[in-house]
């Protein structure tokens, strides 16, 4: 999956407004406009689409974490390093952090999309690449997570709307 596709599906799943997207970028130090965000969200091959590279995707996710959870101060002597190549594993981890999802929530989200994972399979996705039990998060997992996230979020939104009646 391309970063543009992931960004588009993540936005749809959470029903994020343009202003939230711009604010998330801004919180990571990347100044952008609503028009540029809309160009990131255009489908592949669509006129005016701008490629969302790993750096830009990482900045959005870092900014979204700050938007949802607040600014976290860096520990002394620990410089903030942006990965050169963003993997699906890293993207999934950043999504989990930003949405404050526990492993049970993650398993439920995958299950809603029709993909049942065990706790150990899920933890293997979040291990470091050097760990012997590390498992790569392929596009199938990412696609299913985003599909399940859409169902999960929309279900919660529906329940809130019912209570407010």
C-alpha cells in the first residue's frame, strides 16, 4: 500500500477534518495547507496528486500522536530520530499509540475486518526487526487494520449519537 492510500484510509476511518490533518502536520513542524493535504488524499493517478513520502507520512503520524495525546518531552540525551524508511510495522505502531489502543482493542479491530490474530502474532508485529519472533506487517494486515478501524470507529460514533438523542 502506498502512504497516500494509508493516509486516505486512516482519514476516512476516523472521519478526520481537513483542519485536523493540517494541525497534525503543524504539530510535527511541517507547515502545510488544506490544498496540499487534499492533494495527498487524491487517488493514485488522479490529477494533482502529491506523493506522500515516508518522511511526510512519519511527520503526520507523529503530529497526530501529539494532537491526540499531547506533547511528550524528549528525555535528556535522547535525540528524536525520524526513520528514513517507514515500514507498515512502524505505521501501525504509531496509529496504535495515537489512538491509545491496547492489544485487546487491536485484536478486536482486526477481527472486525475478518482477520483473527493471536496475541503472540500481534506482539510479533510490534517487536524490533532484530528480534527472532519479529513478523513483518504486510499490506494485508494494514488493509485489514484500516478496514476494521473504520468499522470500530463508526460503531463507537453510532453509539455516541444514540446516547445523545
